[in-house]
C-alpha cells in the first residue's frame, strides 16, 4: 500500500482527482486529494506561495508516520516540490504531472511571458479567473469533461503565482517521476529537463493533454501506481 498526497493545478480543487483516486484505492492505496487554500471549497481563504507549501506539509503531517508520494499537477508542482524537501525522509517520491518544477527564488510566472496573467490578476481583484471552455480544446477532453471542469473551476489566488519558491537544494536532488503530456508540448520545463538529462528522474510520456486526470484517469493512476516499485 502506498500513500499519495495529490494537489491539482490552477483553478482546481481536490475534486479533480476523483477518478484517479478511485482507481488507486481499488489497487489498495491510500489517497489524500488536497484542495489548496483559496480554491474550490476553500475559496476565499487568503493564500500566497508559502501558504500552499504549508498546506501540503500539513496534509503529510496529518497522515502520521510513514512515507508518502507527493503528486503535483501543473501549477501545483511549485508548492509540492518545495514541500517534498521539507518533509525529509517521509518522502518516497514526487510525481510531477505536466507540472512546473520549483527553482529557488523563482515564481510560477518566472521564465515565460506572463504579462497577460499579471494584468488579468490585477483586473480581477487579485485572482486569476478560470479560462473559457475554448482554451481546453485540443487537449484530448470530451465536451462533457470540459463542461465539468469549467463548471467547477474557481479563481486562483494571484499571490501564489508571483511568490518565489524557497529551496535549500535543487528539486532535481529528490527522487521524482516527470509525466509529460504530449498534446501540451513534448519538452518538460528546464528544471525537469536538467534532472532528466542527469539520469536522476524518470520520464513517462502520455499521449494526451494537460489535464490527464480528466482525459486519461485510469492510465494516470497506473503510472502513479508504478512510480514506486513494490517493496
């Protein structure tokens, strides 16, 4: 039995993992699908980058002794990767699902043209509104899935996007699997590419889009199951 703590990307809550969690539980695993502060049922809770890191660490603490696999999708790779360093020998592995990887001193918005996002956050009172349904096209999602996502997505707290990551070492120093969703591009982010090129991380490719928990939940659950070899 493996214990997983999972956080989804921008605009999403723990509900995004429902189908993946069901597959993992059926395999005998324990799953905590975490909603980060300010999102979904926790909407309105003030949050910055440090808050989200603390959310993940506190969820691990609630599990008590024993090792865990941390799973971060998209934006949530940033706080999950920082939490992975903080939980020490309780970490079994990190799985980055088409995710950003933290770099000390850099934010989620560092390293890519983000003026439109910053402007949107400023215009919407400090939150990043969910994208319209059309932006989910071409990612292997059915119309029903897109409707489900857009109906339940909530604005994302803007301060979590601009706050810098704080790491003592490099994310690549910790054991990890990087899941690259090919409909969202073939290349992992630079921090992941460096760790992969050095042979420290495992790379798994999925022929689907950026939201595999919706488009390929069974396949993603299998990848998560296989990420940690049986003892």
